[in-house]
C-alpha cells in the first residue's frame, strides 16, 4: 500500500486505480512486495474508472449494512468512480 501511495503522489491517480505488476502477475494476495527478489522491475498499470450497474450497487450497500467485510473490500478494490 505504501508504494501505491507514493506512486499516487507522483502520478496523481488513486491507489484504487493502480495495479503493480511483476513478471506478468499483479501483486496482490499471495504475491506481495516482500516476496520479490530485489532489485526488481515493476510496472504500474493505471486502470480506468468503471460505473457499476444498479444490481452491483445494491449488493454493495447490502454488504455494508450487513457487515459482510469481504464483499465490501472486494467492491472497494474495483476502480469505481466515487
């Protein structure tokens, strides 16, 4: 997250629209910065915002109201225009 925050300050793009790529894999979940061999070449991919459909928006609000954290976090990881 810290690297994405640094990149955000440099490229003026939200961390939620950024993807860090290492050897053709997006760094998330199992593959994290701590697992890389340094020095390492990383790519920063900037993804465009998407507009969620009504069904997805309702699902998100229901997850928030019922405390379904994994669903909320998954939704927040999408590059959705706030």
